[in-house]
């Protein structure tokens, strides 16, 4: 399995935004806080904006906010927003995959792996990944 840098950076950016949802953050602030390359983050945030996971405002009071509550944004939403298909085989979706003869059962296994990964990612929300008030790590609510 491969977790892309885009999915990792996107999730970390959303966690920064969720930490103080009433305050906009600039890409520079997020990149600095999370030690993410600024130019790459700018591209990732653009994809999150197009997916409705963040919203933006220009100007001196501008920046980025969550596009919807952190409780409603799952890791599956984030991954699909920046990577498209969850799992591919040589860059192709698994949906139409078909093998002949003795390998005919293999595509079923690949699709089951994708379904299980999607189920895990769909159970974990951005809010569930935020540290608890006591600072002892992520809360269990929404976490896998």
C-alpha cells in the first residue's frame, strides 16, 4: 500500500485548520508549522478547495478555513480529493480489472483490500485526529 505525500500533507493541513476553526490560516503558516514544502502545499490546498474541504478568502484578513465541520471530513474524503482512486493497479482503477484462468480470483482480493481500506478511512474524521483537551494524543471519537 502507498500513502501519497499529497494525502499526508492534505490531512496535516486540515488538522492545522481544525485546531482553531474560527481563525483563517495562510499556506505559509501551515507549511511552517507542519514542515511541508510551501509550493507543494499550495497545490494540495487548491485541490482541497476544489473538493469543498477548505474555503478561502483573499486579502489581509484572508486565508483558509475548513469548508465544513471537522467532524464531517473523513480521511476517505481527503484521500479521494487529492488522489482520486483509493487504490489503483498500474494507475488503473480496480473496478474493471479481470484476469483469465487461475488468476481470475485475484481482482476480487484487490477490490476487497480497497473496500476495507475505504471503510477504515471513512471511520476516521479530522476531528477524531485532533489531540484531546489534555493533550494526550488523538481523541477516540471518530478514530479507528
